[in-house]
C-alpha cells in the first residue's frame, strides 16, 4: 500500500487546500493552523494528529480515522465526516456548523464548547462523549452526552 505522510515537525502554516490526501498516513502529524479547505482526506489515518485551529471547512473526511486527534478550535463547518472515527477526539471549541457526521463515532469525544447546533448527527455514536454548558446542540436534539470529565 502506498503510504503518504507529512513531516512530523511542520514549522510553517501549510496550505493544503483542495489537496487529495485520501488514504494518507498522517498519524501524529503536526498540522496546527493548517489550511485544509476542501481537502480530500477520505480514509486518511489522522490518529493523534495535531490540528488545533486548522481550517477544515468543506473538507472530505468520510471514513477517516481521527481517534484522539487534537482538533481544538478547528473550523469544520460543512465538513463531510460521514462514518469517520472520532473516538476520544478533542473537539473543544470546534465549529462543526453544518458538518456531516452521519454514522460517525464520537464515543468519548471531548465536545466542551463545540458548536454542533446545525451539525447532521443522524446515527452518530455519542456514547460517553463529554460536553458542557457551552456546547451547542441542534434544537430538540435528544441523546446528547453527559457533562463533566470523561471517566
């Protein structure tokens, strides 16, 4: 299998807009503040990747693995994350407006202060996810996770 990777220590802000990184191996990648607008990251391995403050607006992340990824303050508006694995991902303060999370795994994800008000959460697994008073949920959404620290 062809494995593409990004260097571990990225010291400049990367602009990877519209880049095809489908299936890429980006585990533990340092992509803080990267611009990944409309990037194709379907089936990419982003386990433990650092994407704090990254712009992932309209990115394609269907079936991507983002377990324990650092996505604090990331812009994920209109992102397509259908069936993505976000188990234990850090999404504190992330903007997920109009994000497509249908069938995504958000088990034990950290959602404090995240904006999910217009996110598409049909079939998403939110078991043991952590939210707080600042987390914004879709109006009438039932089944949002507990508040407080993960156990």
